[in-house]
């Protein structure tokens, strides 16, 4: 495999302009595009790049989307609301994308929105390799809600630690409150896991709830997608938080924060690409 040339520019009005300066006729193409902020711009860029390749007669287009866009809007919470994830998946197929590879989608049901093959990789083994050997004794794996219990199980198995669960109440789209800790956390260090950290509010609430339940003296936050939006660092920079471990599925923003550790997903994604080209199973990677 080799990195192909491409040009991404903007017209004067801000519209994305894409050009593929070399022949791609009859080739298998991998388009790597995360959906970090600005999410809408990155989605349109992926669509236009795919359309350019399709019109240039490629054999197959595979989209590598380490951080899947529109992952939160996967259901309706009331009337007259969109299911944005479904709309985005329909458009991906329309522009000629035949296969999608992503990392730790927010909810498993997103895969069901696609009419094309989808492979969802997980960063858990990569994160665990980074954590192993540096953890305090009597460790707990803390899942921040019911949806993360599925992710917590392989963490617990790999780190040989039990799981406790936090019950949270979402008060608004950007704010949650932890209302209950299920399990005995007394005098136990915790790895707080999730698929993404955006505002840091849920982690701050988890810290507060765990400390209130007697956990400690230190916590490690291990998340796949470290979005770390503005002010997230202030919420995560807590005396009890030893470090925040995230992957490079989105661009790293906090480059001067000593508590932030970034783990590369490049080897995992490269392995998936090679297996795709060879027609080998990706499931064996897990």
C-alpha cells in the first residue's frame, strides 16, 4: 500500500474542493477521515473525496472512520427529532463507499443503519497494553453507565480486575449527573473507562461519585476518543486523576498537558487495511 496524492481546498465561499491528481482507475482505495470537530466539514470532505474516486472508476472504496460521526444521534428521544446517524450512513453508500471501518462506535446499533459491510475495531487491547504493568493493586474497572458495561468486560478480563457500574442521569445533551455507584469501591483505585470524553463533565461526576463511595486514592481515565472540548481539561485536572489515556482517533488538542497520554491506533488500523486487501477476517483481530 502507498499513500495516494490528493488536494483538499476551499472555494471562496467555503465550499470544499477536492482533486485526485493521480490515476486511481481499478484500484482499491482507503479514505481515512475522522469526524472530529468541525464534524460537518469533515463529513462533507469524506463524501466529496469518495465521489471523486467513484467518478474516477476505482474498484472499491473503503472508508476508515476512526471516530464515527453523528454517533450520538442514533435514536429519537421525542417527536420531530432526526436520527442523524441513519441519514449519514445512507449518504455514504450513495457516493460509492462500499465498506466502512470504525473504532469503538458509541452504540452497537449504528452498524444496523448501514446497507454496506461495517467492521468496528476496538481500542481496548491497545489501551490495556499501555496500562498493564503500571497499575496499582486492588484495581476496579468503572463503567460510566450501562452502555459501557460491554466495553468494561474486556478491560476487566485483560487487567484481571472486577467491574463496578455508575448510573448516570442525563440532564441535558451536554450535562450528566451520576446518581448511584453499583458495587463496593472502598479503598480501591479505579480505571474509569468510556468510548469518548468530550466536555469532561461525566468523568468529573464519576470522580465525585467514586470518591463519595470511598474509592481511591487515585483514578486513571482510559477512553478511546479524546475529543477534549474547551474546558474539558479543567474538569479532568483533578487531584485524584493520575492520568488521562486516550487514542489518536481524533486530533490531539491538549499537547502541553502532562496528565494526557496519547496511544496510537495506526498499527491496529493498518492491520485491518491489510486484512481487507487480502480478504482475511478482521474478527480475528479482537
